[in-house]
């Protein structure tokens, strides 16, 4: 990939309103910080190359290079990416007593990995009030405190950068598709550091169609209730078309028509719905509350799922074919919509001398756009 510096990052991402606040450029150096969902540069930097640009999931992301790096095959634009199998899953008997969002599959996998020393620590997303914040979890008992969905852009990856600075390796990370793209680029040693050691041992991806602007959501919700009373939030599968807030006083339902205007524009250029660069990916199971859809991608992910299931941390079943078809169609629609938006904004496959947000082989672009 083309590696540039902070000046170009500001031009290509910040000035084009493409930053999602993933945290990949935070805690690398003193220059970038994230506060209340917004990433900003504190001081100018004149380095011609920087990890901030190299890690960013919105600047010169070459999906063919990433696919070859992770899977050893060219990027073909398939709706769900590379995978071994798709399952239904939920937390098993060994995870009883927790309060989980949906099926608790993510918590179960991270807990099992920590207890069995498959990872030393995990970069997760916690909350400070309603504000999502990065957290490096070092024990299994801490995992459940980060279990609920936030639906807001979070600088989770800053926890990886901080952990690496402290000398950590063997990290797990739970993140959205854009965050997992950034992690994949981190692991490629894009600035050719001689002493580089891959710090990540396990990646758990989350399904994501879009996130919400933290500040705008907090402003909207503050007009309706005391946001300090919010315990959790959820967006049920279609046809519900609502956001459900669990509060100290009970449930509050908001129509998505009030929520969707808060989606950052950059979400609409992301072609990945199911975190295609993770070891395993987890999302909702439509029509079956208390369960998740689990995509097993890498051999490491397959071994983790099998072991967690054998030892009672995870319960798995085959995913019904109709659910797999719906998921595949939704992911294909996300890809097509993102590519059209990328083309309209002139952010896809620009010629030499013009930088792009995303690069995909032209023949794959044509294939994706023609699929029905």
C-alpha cells in the first residue's frame, strides 16, 4: 500500500469527512487524540510517512492486498468474504450468570481465549456514561463489563496502540469491519519497522451496517431522557425499525427515522458488512432472539470455536439456509451501495497521482455491481 504522513491523512480523510474515529491513529504519538467520538490533530506533523496513514481504514485501502495478506487469495468481492462455515451460536453453560447482548457469543469466545491463555489481553469497547471508550481487558472477569452493544463509533484501536507501547503481544481485539481493516494493516508492518512483532493473536469481528455519531446521538437522547439512566441499547432485526433503550425507568423505543440521520457519511463507503478480515465474525440471528450468527473464517477461528464448544463455553448449531441467504443478500447490497457511493465521490481506484479511499480490482468492481 502507499504509505504517506499526517498531512496527507488530514487531506484524504479528515477534510473529506471520512474519519470514523476507530482509534487506529490514536496513542501512536502525541499528535492525534479522540474525544467524545471525534478524532483531532493537536499539533502539525511533518513526517513523510506515518503509521497514522498506514493504519487508517479510509485511506488507500487495497482490498486485494489485504485478502492476499490474510487469506492468501485475491479479493473476489464475494458478499461474505472468505469463510469456512456459518453457524448459529450462543454462550454455553459455562457462561451462565452473565448479562449479554443477544447471544453472548463474543463474550464467550473472548472469555475462553483469556482463560486458556490463547491471548494475554483483549482490546474491547467499554462505556463511560453513554460514551464508548477503549479498554484493554486483562482477565476473563472483566469481559462481561464490556458486553453490551454501543452502536456508536468508538476509538477501540487506541487500546492496541497503548498496549503495544507497554510491550504487549498476544492481543485479542473485538471490532467492527473498519476497525478490523485497520488491524489487518497494522499487522502487515506497513512502515517496515525492523523490530516489528505482530501484536495481535485473535480477531473477533462484529457485523455492522453503520454506526452513529456519538455527540449527535447523545444530544438527541438528552432531549428525551436522562442519559445517565441508560443501561443498554439495541436495534432489533427488521421489521422492527426501532432503537430500544433499556433505562432505570423501563424501555424507551425510538423510530430509526430519528436515528439514521446521525450516521456518519463515511459509513456509506464501507463495502464490508461482516468483518471479512477477522478470525471469526459475529452478528445478530434474525428471528431467533438470544442467538447469534457466527462466521468461522480462519483455522485459528475454527479451533477456537471447536474448543469453546467442547468445553461448554459456547453452544453451536447449523445456521438455517434461509438465514444464510438473507445474510448473503444483505452483505451483497452493502457492497453494491458502497461501491456506487465510492464512485460518485471519486474515492475508488483513482489513477496515479490521485489518491483513493479504497482500491479494488476493476474486474471485481464490475462483478459486484452486476450481481443481482
